[in-house]
């Protein structure tokens, strides 16, 4: 009989470790809440090294996080009371198409556009992007593509909330994710896993990894908890990749030739006013050799400059960061700011699941935080492990093969989607932007899609994955936000009426929501005071 998978060991805590523990425990461990003991043979133990801080810059999520938290059993109100969280409804891209000095101030599309979380109106019936630019162009002379086909951008423009206090937890008017304090978020997940889900915990440093005769990991040695045995080991050790990278020495696939950014400067900026406006979107502002993120939490902004060390020095990158925050801070504030330097190698490991070891989070790979894919990849990996958890080591090899294939597809899609942002730029102010448009740095499949999209709008036929992180609408928002031109199709009389109704419905909903919805700050304050209904 093949040995059963009964004991799961997660090496490393942080967001990756505790999301993984929570999703697996919620499905595979049933606890007696009165005594908090497991009633199933599967056990989960998280081994977390003491006094090693998490990186804590993954502060943006995708809407998928709502379902993840529901599955784990987290109270959404706790996210706002304990994690300094706010609502995220989009990413706003500023000066990606052109430099500030070349933008026409009367043309908002030239300076900024939104990638909202809500799909274009009527997506299941008509692909509105296919008709933009023909007889309907007069409707959108002063609007970007997102403003034209989706109501959500008005909420972002006015920093409004995606729901009202009368909505149940996780319900919405406009699709949303979160901005949050990653360190506090990991602590919330940890407390919930330990107190509600029956997960076990060891605070200890791992000193050695021990294989069995067949080459599987049999146990890990720790400095304070002795030898810990397990059947399945999940590597959530971050950039160290203790199990997958260091122990098994799985080759690393660098993607620096496609995505050049390998450095970041991060800083936290407190608000001057407790009632300061909280942005409804992540602000991403292009720079000479990278871009700056700006994320609004309840008590502060998280700001950082992501850049390529091959195209700009750390000193010049810091100057650009300080210049960016100059308009929103005082000289005294800037003198007290503490800027952290982070370095990373963009890419991922050749395999994510090897023998009885599977990596989740940065231990599997990392690329720049554009479009906040890091936490979403953790969710997708952890969810698949939970749903496809092998019952024995014989079936584990089959599960691992499927897992590796699916996760490789996700990584490839994310990399190509991020590259799309750079390829479409018309900026020529530095060698960085020019190099990004060289064909040698653009994956062949993306080049083919760009050629195709000149004649037909992105659709679900372009997406090979069954559960992609970025649907066809995401490609449309970026393509047409950057003023990419697709030859429009000619609509029938019947389609013309339907299209016009959809366009006007969007504008009516924009006007209605602008009046009906409160601000981010107002709703967060109400949630902290009254909570959210779960019934």
C-alpha cells in the first residue's frame, strides 16, 4: 500500500504560509470548536522562523481574495479593523503612454487610464471593444475606453466605495479587492488558523532538511523543536526557497530579458489628516526606468519605485521617488522617511512541485508587483493544493505534474500581460523604454497576439487557461487605455441598437453611482463601527 498523506508541514509563515494553511485546513480539517481539536487524520503544522520579518510590500490584492477569505472563514470586518485595509477597485496607469511633457492636457487618455476590476458592460452578450472606433466614436471623444464601457472608473475617479454598509460581507456593487498592511494581514491569518482551524505551530529555525532513501523529504531538523517529520512539505520560505531551490536545487528560470525591473525602493508615508482621502485604485506612475506605486491604506500610503538596475542607479531612482512624493509631503516629513531597498531576480523555478515538496509564494518565483499578481498567485497555488491534495505518494506524482503544468501557464500569462504594458508605450525618453519595445525582449506569442489584435479585439479565444488571472477584458483595458488601434467590425442594425443601449447604460450608471456611493473613508469608518452583515 502506498503511504498516505497525513501530515503536512508548511515551512515559513507570512502571507503565503498562512493563506496556504488556511485554505487546506478549511477543506481538510474539521475541528471541535469547543476544544479546538482535529477530528480528521490530516494535520497541518506551520514552522516559522522567529524574528525574521516578512518583506511586507505585497499590499494589493485581486477580487479573488474575497472568496479566499470566505473559504478560510475570515470576517471581512476584521480585515478593516485589524489590517489597516481599504478597498481597491482598479489600477490607474499614469504617463505610461507618453511622458508628461508630451501629453495633451485636454486628452485624459494620453496621461492616464484605468484597469478596473469590473468587466465591460454586456460582456456576456457583446464584445463592445470590437465596435469602438466606428460610428460610436463620437460618444467617447472625451473618455477613455474604461470610462466608455465600464461604470467603475467613476468610483475610482472620485475615490468612492464599491459597496454600501447595507451590503453583506463580501457582496458588492462594483467588483473589488483590497489594499492592506501585509504584515498585519499575515498576523490575522495566523491567529485565525491557530484559533479556529486547528493548524499547529512551531516557532523555530530549520537547521537541516532530511531525505528518505527514495529522495523524498522525510523530516526537517530545527534548533528548538527537534526533528519534525511529514508526508508533504510546502515551501513558503520566501526568496530563500529553502526546500525547492536550495535543497532540491531546481533550476531557476530568469525572465530578466523580458521584464527588466529587479529593484525597488519602498517607503511608508503617514497621512497628515485622519480624514485624508483614500484612493480607490493603485496608482502606477511611469518613470524613466520603471514606475512608482502609490497605495492608500487607512493610516498611511505605501509608495515605492520599481526599476531596472541596468538602466538607472539607486541614487537616481531615489531622486525620482523623492520628487514624486514631494508634492504630497512637507520637507520635515521627507527628512523622517525611511526608504527600504529591495532586490529581486524576476523569474520562477522550472518546477514548483518536486517529489513531496511544493513551493508557494516567493519560494516558487517572483516578478515585479505591477498588477498585484503576487498574492493572486499564492491564492491559485494554495487553492489547487487544497482541492487536489493527494491521498498517497503514488498519486502525488500525477498531481505534481498537473500542478506544474498549470502554474507554468499562469506564470507565462502574467509575464506576457505585464510586458504588454511596456510594449505599448510610446515613451522614448530613455534606453529603458526603447529596450522594452525591441522584439528580442518580447515573447513570440505576445508578438503574434499584437499582430492579431490589429484586426480583432482580445477575446476569450486568446486565453489558453481555464481559470486565468487576467481575462480578455484586462487585455482590452490595457490595449485601448494605451490607444492601441483595432480595426472595428461593422455592426448590424440589431447590434447597433444593443450597443448604444449598453453605452448609454454605462453613462447612466456612472451618474447614479457618483451620487449614491459614499467615499472609501466613510464606508471603512462605518464598517469599523457597525461591522458587516454575514446573513
